């Protein structure tokens, strides 16, 4: 007989279904700056504002019963630092963020106050991203860029390429094993259950 444990109850597991790769009109719901030894990152939390996936991240967050749940709709941009070796890339990415906000929100002009981003519209572009953790790997999606809302609505934005793992082991290793179809599973007498 299976012993009882604390919290035993019939409870459906919720699965974290990723937002499909593509472009979406979003609304910014929060912003914060995270500081690191190498610089600072602006973290923008948003939710999908239009279409089939409207309120996607709110629904996902509300249905998650984990105590350590996190908001999944985020975009991270390094705040440009002129002393950084990556300054030019940081500047281009941040300038695109400013353009995307100004072009998507009539009358808005960036004034270095990130708190004014709240409730602003922005276009977000999702790409497929390969992940690996504790020997497991798979695919999810992430917000890889932002753009103006018009480009999303008119479908004129440039889709992002899939982001594969760097230094991924060669697929040659997998070919050293016989395909599953070659195994005979018709005799299951030796199974331990």
C-alpha cells in the first residue's frame, strides 16, 4: 500500500506551454533595473495585448500553483555602458527599444525614466530557443527582440532565427546506438512489474 504524505490530494499538473515563435503586440506591465558587477540590465515585464494569445502570461501565471512562480513575459536589455567592450551592440539594442516605444505610443518621448514605460504598447518578437539543464534538453521560446506595433500588425517584422545551444555535443554520438525500431519488445516476461 502507498503511504500517505503531507499535501496528498488529487491535483492536475499544469504544464508550461510556451508562446509560439512570432510577433505580438504587447503592453508593458512593469519594469525594473537589475545591477550586476559588469553592468545593469533593464527588465521589462509585458503581456500580450491582442489576438489569440491575449493575456497569455497572466493566464499562465494565475494557473501556476508553484510557490516560486515567475512572470514569463519578459524582455531584457543591457543598459549601454561606454566602458563595455560590447557598447556598440548594447547601444543599438537599447536605441531600438527607445524607437519601438516612441513609434508605438503616439506623443511619448523617452526621457530616461523607465517607470514611464508602464502601460505602453510595444511589439515583441519571439524565437525558438534550445535549452539544457541537468542532462536534459529541449526547445522553448523567448522574447529575442522588440519592434514597433505597426510592424507586428502589418506582419512586416523580420522573424528571428532559432537560438541553438552553443558547444552542443555532436549528433554523431546518437548514431552509435541502434534505432528503437530494432528492439524486440514482444517478450515482456522479464519486466520487473
